[in-house]
């Protein structure tokens, strides 16, 4: 069987080993749905995420607004300086209602290196094996993207991503040292003859985090002109955490930020979209980060395989500090418990697995994530 056709604009190549250079040709190619555009009995949907990690005691929304000083203090607290090494396994298993005749899939499952994260190794296993070589490219945001297809009838599909990663704490910063909100808004505006920061693309509206008057009103009183941006961002993180109830299955992958705000409940994807949409609606830049969260079992209980979480959080752009990552679901700065997978404008840019199939029915996949701590020496850190 000949290998599947690579997306337009992306050079076909086999899955390279872990030493592949990260600066290979970037591609914002068409995804698999375009390649199978002629199929009349197709169904396209991103794979359901693994259970997302919510706050430990998510209760009713707090109608009162807590003091801003409490939120700002979160950023100034000392952070552990020791690196942390983790092993992650992410399984997505489909058991189709009816046999699948043809399928093409696009995956964002290979983690990226960042200034605080070093990927030690990564492996992608697919069963049944795809018909040809897995196609690898970089998307418009610098994330790894892989495409694969099946032209043989199959009733099940298992996609397993396994890797080890070493994490260092982010650089310390003080919220009070960030530029005033008004100055950051001006820095993002177009000015003839001046080069705009790359963060501008994350100020623009997107499907799940649009510009919306309701989102702007939700945050406007926090982002006063002379207030340091990161103080305001921390206060917004706290407000999202307090006003939104964490409730699994209350929303789905099609829920946007205004809808989540109206519901007053959701999962980590919705918390992140709400915070991003509110900041963008005020002329600021924020991006969506997908990844994993190391969870901690109750004292005296073993860590359960498959019981950890996929997760999502927010990175806020500030000219002095760069991108600052905040987790509104857990009301905390992002640290060494957070493993970055990919980032984009919203969930739609970084869905872990999506595709086009002929047949299959509508049964959702089973997803299991395991995040395990490793000794630094064992990981070669």
C-alpha cells in the first residue's frame, strides 16, 4: 500500500529520530480534513481530552472579589529551584461502533522544547500501524505536528505518545515591575514604520477566544491604565477561578469563552479561553497552552496509572518579562508540575488528535494519561 499523500505544502518524510533539528521547514499546511474533502460519509472531531485537572475543592462561585494584593502575592512567592524530571504516557483508544474504511489523522502530541523545558526523548506508537510513514512538520506556531492514515478496514485504533522531559522553574518576576496596562496596549498597536512584536497574533480574535463586549466587561475594572499588567493578570486569574465552577462534562470542545462565562462552569479549557478572551477584548495578548499536569495522590495511596490529566493554561505577554504562564483553573503560577505540549490561539490550534474517517459511528475515545516523577539522574538531567 502506498503511503498517504502529505498535506499540501509539507514535504513527506518519515518520522525522524529524537535528534531531528527543530528548525526544519515550517508548514501551515492543510490538515487531514482537506485531504479527504471528497468523502461523503466522513466525520471529523477532535479526540476528547483526558480528564482535566481541576481545583481540589471546586465549590460554588464566590460572588465577592478578593483583595488584589492576595492575587499579586502569588507571583512574588519563592519557587523551588530544583529541576523536575517526568515521564508522560498519553493513550487515546478508539473502539468504533462500525468498521472504519478510510481515515486520516493529525496529531499534536510531541512536546516542544522551551526555555524551561527540555524533552529527553519521545515516541509515537500507532496500532494498527499506518499505511505509510508518519508525516512530520512544524505548524505556524512552531509546534510539532504529525499526520498518518489508514486505508485498510479497522475496528479499533490506539495512539500512544510516550516521552521524558526535564523541567526547570521559570525565571522569578515581580508583578509590580511589569509595565502599566496602558503601555502594553500601546505596544501592540500598529504604528507605521515600526515592527510589531510577534505577540500581536495572540491579540487577535479566534474561534474560542473572540473579542466580545461581555468578556471585556468581565475584566475591565481590573485592567486600569496605570496598573502593572501582571498585577492585573493575576487578579483576573483569581477572578476566573472564583467565578467559574469546575465541573467535568459541563461543556465540550465546541464551547467558546462567552458561552463558558454565561454558564459559569466548565473545565480547564474553558477557564483558559475565558481569561484569554477577556484580555484580548481589552487589547492585550494571551495565548493558549496545552499540556499535562502532575497530580499528587492522597497521602498513603499509590499513584494510579492512567489517572493523571491533560491540562490547559494561559501565557500572558508582557514586554519586560516576556511570556508569563498562569493557570486559572488552579489559581497559580505555572511551575514544574506543568508539562508544555503545544501552544496556539486557542484549543482549535492544538487539539491533541483529530481526523477524518469514513465509518466508525460516534463512540468517543477512551483517553488515559500517566505522569510519573523520575529521579533527575535517571533522566540524564
